[in-house]
C-alpha cells in the first residue's frame, strides 16, 4: 500500500504496530487523568492535594530520568518499555478496584501516583529512543505522527471520561485504562526487530556523564532544554489546576473538565498534524519559539476568562503552542543526537519536560490555594512568554553554532 507523504512512516510494519498500540493505550491514559483529577476534587476540593498528586506522579521522572536514559542506551529498549507498561497496568487496576469498591481515600492516591511515576521515568526515554530506532530516515515524520496520536487521544479520552465519570463514576475510567495497556503490550510483543548489537561495556557513571557533557557543549540543545524548563515549571501546572477552573471558576462539573482537556487536545492535534506535514528539520527552531509564545499567551487569556467559550478558545491556542514547542524540541533533539546517545538525550528531555512539572504543580497548587488559580496561571503564562522572547533573540546565534557540526542535517536556513 502506498501511503500519503504525510503518513509515510506508516509504510514500516513496526511503526504501524507501535502507533496502533499507542492509539488504544493513550486514550485510556487520558481517561484516567480526567478521572483522577475529578476524584481528588470530589473527595477534597483541595488545590493543594491536586498539586501534591501531580508532584508525586512526576517526581520519579526528575529523580531517575537521566539515569533511565542511560538504561535505554545500555539495555534492549523494547524490554524496558514492556516492563513499564506492565507496571502501569497494575497501577490502573489497583486504582479501579479501590474506587469501584468505594474504599478509596485521598492518601491512597499518593503511593499510586509514585508507582505510575516510576513507569513514566523509565518509559519515556526508552519509548522515544525505540521510536527513533525503528523509524530510521522517517524519524521526523514518526515523531510528529506520534504526537498527533497523543493529542487525538487527548481529545477523545477526556471527552469520553467526562461522560463516564458523570454516568458511572471515576473507577470505570481506571478500569478501562488498565485494559487499554494491553494494546501497547501486544504491539511490542509482535514487533519484528533486528537482533541488537552488543553495546560496549561502560561504567554507569561515565556513561551517564557522557550524555550530560554532550548536552552541555551543544548550544542549541542547551537552549531547547532551557526553554522547555520554563514550559514545564511555569506553564504545565495548568493541567493540575484545570479541575479548579472547571468547578470554581466556570461553575461546571466533570463534563466541563473533560471539555477543557479536550480543547487543549484540539489545539495540540492541529499543531501535531502541521508538524506531520513537514519534511526534514528546516524551520523547527523558529516554530519552537513561536509555540512557547502562544502557550504563554494562551494561558494568560485562559486565566482571565470567566466564560466557557473564551476559556475553550484560549486552551485551543495554548494546546497548539504546547505541541509546537514540545514536539518541535523533541524532533530537533532526536535529529541532533547521535544514535548511540539518543536514549541519554531523551532522558534529559524527559527529566526537564516531565520531571520539572511536579515542582511547578506543587508550587502552583500551593499558590492557587493562597492567591487563587487565575492569578497563579497568569504569572506562569507571562514567565513563559518572556522566556520565549529571549529564545527568539538568541536564535540567529544558535543557528550559526549548529550549522558547522550538522551541514547535511540542517540546510543553511536553519533553524
């Protein structure tokens, strides 16, 4: 079958399997995200606890992310991803049993959040490195297509979850998520991957430091990771605070929360599709900067909105900016990194992209409890917008540092 140019990575059987598993699993993951957020809000109405749960779910990525990237470069990546999916399945099943039996208490969610966080810590660098490994020359298209699937699930999952929670309760979101992981596990098991070449033995500490040194001496990598840090710490806590906006600011319920999540997903999906239509890496640096600007300004508008229509529109803009920045950064980092270094670079990416978010979520939850969610989000959006302006100014100099090392990867007009 001849695939359209925008879907060219689907010509690879392994990528078709990879994406099929992702379609099922990610829909369940977003359902669980909405169900858990509403469960915490229903049980406690506490912005502080929402922040704590978000902190615990992502703290392991910060603690173990760089080490997990080294693991992904030293061990078979498929086996690492399989182990994380099994752990995530158990976590969702436990959540379902506790909630459906009516014994769930707020403190139960804390160790379960840590359990899920351990899956994230080791899965993200291994999965991203595995995707780059099996995609080969179609890597940029595969990364964009993967982002499209993630954000299609971000639209579908929360929309379904809003109705499920309202009709039969949060526990069924967790149960369906546990079942959805079977799609990814099946896809990983039936992939036909070439036998991996033995990797040279290396001291764990030296292996890890080698990846840090590479990132430190590559200016564009440093800049991308720095801008990503601003996104993760100042902007991404808005996801943790959405239940407060749905209930206290917009005076809605679980369906409103699902709609807000879905609006973010719509904007993100549009951005991912546009990235998927691209060929190569040309112009991605500028798109990353504009994405950060749009995310920051979208959150500023959302923080000041008191009507559902304006709030949904602002989140569409924020979602578009979020994916333009994060997926554009991911694609550039994958393109810059040597194949043998890709797991460690993805470990740094996950440490900053996911691992910094819990600190922002914790601070955002505490700040929202004292100053209100709208003011907290307003400050976060302004901080990211300011950082994006600095990135725009630095971009011409970053271009000059990249071109000599990658003349065949980046055309003269990059980034």
